């Protein structure tokens, strides 16, 4: 829950985007995006379809390198670095649509993420926290349900012991009960001190666990502020995202 | 006629194993990067010439059988890093044209170095002669070839399924970007994968030189059947390549026995029949062309 005080920003935040512009081909998707995520902080990145949320994540990870601006992570300028190097610094990715290696088993999907970063998370510990995955360890991940795949996707990111998790639309395509379960897991992760940048179309859902929130529209940041404040201001959410918000 | 069927079937198996190992090399490269390596046959030829040069300078055949493919891997990885890699982001057509051009150049270079005609490359004495299997006798060298090719294919299967690197390689074939996002350097995967395919071509090249002869174009003779093998087996399936190779080998051997004039065309007939029944090939699933 977002009742607690927001993490106090240290001298330099864990992640800082400054004036990031990113294109797909000749089409500019992100325009001058600046945002920060502090150590252990959960930050929601909200906006409509096509607002640039996923592109922001891809820019951070180096999958779609920015054309302009800088991405700083853990005190280093990582702009333009290849994705694998950024991942090895402890940036975990839980992508939209889970992106399982469908022909590989649950266990193999987890093994792929072991990239030498030591820490509290091991495959064994992931299995202890997500016992369902342990039961399904030999099953091909393409044959898991959507909720199971989402958990495997989160587990896969954890095995690499990330300091920052990029979580993209974790509720997409899942039944309400499963969404509750996924958010319960994210809330638990928050307690372990991992920072999370959470992209979500369902604003209220994300604001429940976020400390702060940014709203993107047309590739620009149009709002930044404490999550609790935004969550309490339904009119503002409606105005920013043009959505009728279920209460 | 009937008494020839046994040996001819075995011939078909050996031939099929050649097609399979070349097809597997092609598939490894094609599955991961979409590169259709038209120079694969030229790489095989080079392995044959390297082994020929080593053996004619007094190196034992056994050593050449390992050393020539290893030297070939070095050449292959250099080619991949400098010529193929810049084309990964373009359509497959570009790398197809580039490797085709490369094979034409290679052919001329082989002509300059080793002469336009075939060179004699015979297997060692220990493998000369025939083995008597009771019901038939069969050239020892061909039995040796069958054993080496089967061991090579089995070793590859173990590498892909039992090692960490093999796991990453299989994952990269499914989603290169995601494997990078999990901290794997995909450029290393590309280079090693290309080297693996070339290593298999190298082993096949040395053995084929001893069985089918060695000339500037000898490797290319195996390239077309290997492509047909990939299509029959199903794109993306290495196991399919093994089955496809053996089927084609058998088809060619048996038609050679009964209708010699049709031996060349038999694999295409087989391909047409398979594609009519299974448009993606015997074991093809999604296929790289959707």
C-alpha cells in the first residue's frame, strides 16, 4: 500500500532519465522524458495506449536506445549501452505479454536469467515464494496459464537479483483474482527493497502500491507527483488519461 | 538386383547423414539469424582442401579430421564478424546475396591455390578395403563416415540440450531481444552458433572429400540436397533435418539402383510430395516465414 512515506531521494536516484527522446525509425515516440526512480521506490508510469510507456522501458534497458538525452543508472551513464550490460547491472525486465521462451520449461526459463549476479534470490528461493512454479517446473512455459506465465516472468527477473525491476502491464489479459495475486507479489517485493518502475493502463491498480507516479501523454511527461495524491483525485486521473475510472 | 538393395540402402544412409549434417549447420545459422548461408558448400570444400594439404605434408588423417574443421571455424567466425554481422538487421536477401558472392570468390581462390581439377584425397590405409558384415560387405571408410557423422550429430544434440550455453542458444532462437534483456551477450551467441554450423560443415567436408572427391566445387554439390533436406525436415527442426537427410539419401540411392537417370530428380519429387501433405515440412512448426 502507498500509505507509508515516499522513499527519501538520496544524492543521486537509482535511475534517472534526463531529456530522453526515442524514435522508432523516423517516428519520434518519446519527447524529452525525464523521470527518476529512487532506491527501493515503486514508481508508476501511467498513460493511455501509445503514450510511450513501453518505449520508456525499452529506452532504459537499451533495447531501443534513445536518440537524445541520458539514462543514468546506479551512478553510471548507461545511455547507448547494449541491453545485456544494463541487465547485468541489476535491471530486471518483466515485459508486456510475459515473453516466455515457450519451448523451454519453467525451470529452464529461470536458469536463463542466472547471469552471475549474486544475492538473496536463487531459483530455489523463487520456488519457495511462488510454489506454483515449483510444481510446474518441468512444464513447457508455453503451456502455462497467463497468470502462471506472469509469475514466471517475475520470478525470472528476480533470479538475476535486480536492484530495479521494470514491470510492464502485469495485469494485462489476466482474470481479476489473478491480478490481485500478481499485485500481492509486487507489494511483497516492494518490502524486500527492490525498486520498481511499474507501467500500467489500470491506473488505480498501480497507484495502490506506488510511492510516486508519472503520467505520459503523446510521449511527454504531463504529470508527476505522489501516488496517493493522484489516487485521491479521480477528476485529475480522468483529465490526464481521458478515462472513466472505475471506483 | 535384389542383392544390391542392402548395400545401396546403407549407401543411402551414409549419404543421408552427409545431407543431415550439412542441413543442421545451415539450420543452426538460419534459425538464429535468418541468414541463408549460400557459402556453406564452399566452407565444406575449404575443409577438404585444408585436410588434403595437412595430409600431403605428412600429418595423420585423424589429426586432419579434427584440425581442418577447427581452422575452418576460425575462418568462419572471422567471416561472420566482418561480413555477415553487419547484415543481420537487413532482410535475409542481403546475406543470401553476400554469401553467394562469397562462394563464387572462394571457388576462384581454390582454383588459384589448388588448381582447377580434382585432387586425389584418399582415406588412410586402416580405413581402406571392405568390412564383411556377413550378409554383405561394405567399404570400411563409409562405415567410419557413418559413425563419425552420427557421433557428431549426437554430440551437438547433447550440447544444445545439456549445457548452459546450449540453453541460451535455444532461447535466443525464440527471442533474441529477451535473452539480451536477461543479461546474455547475443553477439557471442551469434558468433559461436555460426562457428558450430561451420564446424559441422568442416567435418562433413573432410569426410566427403575422401568419399566423393575434392575439387573447387565439390562442396557445392552437397548444398542443394542439404537445402532440400531442410525443407523436407521442416524449417526450424534439427531432428527434422536428420530424418529428411536419411529420406533423401535413401531416395537417391534406390533410384540410382532402379532408374539411374532419375536419381537427381528423386529428391525434388520427394520434396514435392512432402510439401503437398505437410506444407511446413515433416517436423516444421511455425517456421521462420510465418
